[in-house]
């Protein structure tokens, strides 16, 4: 289980990441592009993954990682259940999302 504060610290640890409000949820961005959102009430995080990364994470455990319903899910947006995810797996997913969204000059700094 990962707490809300742990998630915020992880997402905020990437170069140039910022936290902003997005439709009454928290969003984490790099140069104005969202790489993760946080729904504190539901204790869910949504990250943007490549199709391959999404399939790998969802195959690992479909109760922890699963595509967002509808078209957004088909574009790689993936729900993560904070109460069920292990910290290492969450960090891997956030990192994959950040690297997908961030400019190459920033993403190479964390690989």
C-alpha cells in the first residue's frame, strides 16, 4: 500500500515536475504535459503509458493496474489502485509515464 503523500513525493521527485489542479483532482506535469493524476477520494492514480507498457503492467495484476474506460484507456491512460500497489511497481509506472511525456533532454536524466 502506498499513501497519498508517498505518491506525491514520488511524482514530485522528477525533474521539472509540478503539481496542479485538473478537474478537481491533482495532476503532475512536466512542461505543462500531464504524466499522472491523483484522485484522493478514490485513492487512484492515472498515468499515461505506451501500449506495450500498459499491457505489461495490466498483465502483472489486473486489480492493481487497468486501462481507463473508453477511448482514453486505448490511448494508454491506466488506473493504479494505491491501496493495492507496491511502492516499487508504482515508481516504475510513474517513471514510464514521465519518460513518455517529458522531453528527451529530461527523461534521459532519470534512466
